C-alpha cells in the first residue's frame, strides 16, 4: 500500500501560543517499503506517525493510502497495525491471547484466530512461547508479540513508534534485523519512528530526516549520508559525527586555518554558488582582473552613497565657580559626520545564461555596457569532512597536531587539533596499521568534503 502525505500540518494550541509540530510536509512512501522517520526529539516524527495512524487529526493537509484519502477516518477504519514504544500488551493474557485480541473485534472464529496467531507467532519467532504471560518474556520477546499482534489482522500499513528504544544494545541489534526480515517476508508497507541514525540507516529502504516539524531530506540511507542536502543532515548522520571547520571560499579555493584544500570544482556548480552570493552578499563581490568569473555588463548605474562616521570633537568650555574664578575645561563630544562615497551598481550576465544579476562596487571609471569584466569574491563558509574521509598523507595540504589515539577494532580514531594550544578537537578514522602517535605533527588530505554557507545550506 502506497502512503502519501500532502502538505500535512499539525498545530497544537497551548496557553503560551500555538506550537507547529509538523509544518506542511510532503512524503511519498512506496508500497512494500520500510521507511524510517528520523530526527531528534521534538522534530515531529511521532506526531506524523500518529496522524497517519489516525490518533491525531491533521490541522491541514491530506493522507492517502493508495488512491483513498483517509485523513478523516478513525484508526480502526484505516487498515493499520500500530506498535507502541511500550508494547501495550495485556499482562493478564497469554501471548496467544494477546496476538488473537484484534481478531476478536473482527468476529473471526476462535479456531481460525488460533491458527492465525500461531502463523504470525512463527513469523516473528515466538511460536514456542504462546502459553506464557508478558511478564515471563524478555523485552525483545515482548516486542515480537506486539509486532505479531499488529500483523495478525493483515494491515495495509504497519506503524512502529520507537520500537527498539526499551531494549539493550545487543538486543536492539538483533531485533532490528528481525524487523527487517519480518517486513521483507510479509511485504507490508512499514513506517517506523526513531532518533537513532544507526538504526534507521541499517534497516530502512528510505529515510526521512526531520527537524522542527520540517522534512530536510528523503532518500536511500547511503545516498542521504553521501549527499546531505544541508549541514543539519550532515551532522545528524554519522558516527563519529562529521567534522565541521570554519573556512573561507573564493569560488576557486577553500581555506581552513589558513591552509588551502585541494579539490576540483565543477565550473557550473561554482557559479551556481556565486549566484546566491551575488544576490545576498554584494559586498563580497569584487572587480578583479584575475577574478574567476567573466561577466558581460548589461547596465551601469553610478550613484553617491552617504555614509555616517562617528568623529570625536575636542572643545573648550569655560566654567565660572561660586567665588568668581573661571576655569577652562576640555570636553570631548562624539558627533556623526556624513561623507559621500561614489559607488557603482552593475547589472550583468554570464555568456550563454539569460539570468541577470547585480552587485555594488566602489566607483571605477571606464566600465560601459557590453564590457566583459572579471569578478571574484571571498565568503565565510563551513567545511564538513567525515572522519573516514581524512587520510594520513605526507604530501597532504593540511598540517594537524595529533592529540590522542583511540582504538576501535580494525581501525583507530585520531583526535587532532590544528594547534597544540587549541581546545577544539576533530576526529579522523584511520587504519590501525598506520603509525601515528600522540604529539606528532602530521599532514592529512581530505578524500571528500562538503561546503556549506553560514546558514548550513549545501553549496558544494
């Protein structure tokens, strides 16, 4: 069953004001796929799941199961199976009775219900526990009972709310593999909520990364990991997390800590970045004979800009005392002094591109319509590099100080700084046979890196 969310919105009204939990999200979930809603606490993922389930009514938007809009249907009319975080098993009923419970509401005969309970208990691997009560089961076994109970009524859509959060680390690993197997064997469209990126990455066919009620990115786990759309997604996925360096980008080179990164950028991609800078940060654009962008001037507008500068003025004030004597006192006053600066606003385009851009510059003589001029810019950026993409390289362009080594099985983690006195540290995952020791000054290179603007938008 395909699930489609169209402009889905949920607003909760509180005394302090309205809270937008989910903000006009659009998601298409293909039939028969396992999809993870991933994000930090409070991002809106559980609220989205509850709207799909019918436990919350949307403030706006639509929910489709196939061609059927179910937005106003009660939960029992939607054909869903729902597994809660706390399993919600009936403690006085046996495993078999818990699994059979939804079938009683469907008026299915007892013999048929028992046969179905056994069938789905076998699918989830608990057919030998049917006579036990929930208190006699481990956390993982209780989870399987809850899944079997949700599946036994053959739902169109299976919904799991943080299904592994109550399990220990080893059991989480085992159970998530079971969930993937069960979903594959039954073929039911499954949507699960989690804040654990490793969990979502390991078993999902697709992941939906959310934050503050907004969908940031949808895609196959490895695609989202390899091509994050923004800095939030890049930072949320990955263990250890991505390193983020402050840098300067001029459209041709990127520098961090005064050291230039090696990297070939696609020219079209470069100018795509520059277009945003031209519109948003005209002060960063400079007319430069050696600039990396050649543009054609469409219009020239000289004008005068008035700038106010604070100036301190010293003046003498005569004060007369009560005894008739006088005294000269020096006083300073700050005054705002206007000054005129000749400026130039240019409109221009790139050959072969019909878009026209504009930027403002200090005045220069001799620029006319039709001239070809070169532009350059410098802008502050954030450079993201995943730890596994940092390699020890004696010819590498970046010099770092090794602060500590941590061993993690086949590999080891190098914790490094750019200067021994720095407090900010970063991580690189390197092979265990590479000789690096605490206190070493070494060179590294980046196999792959991302460039984000100051707001976290992905540029390159």
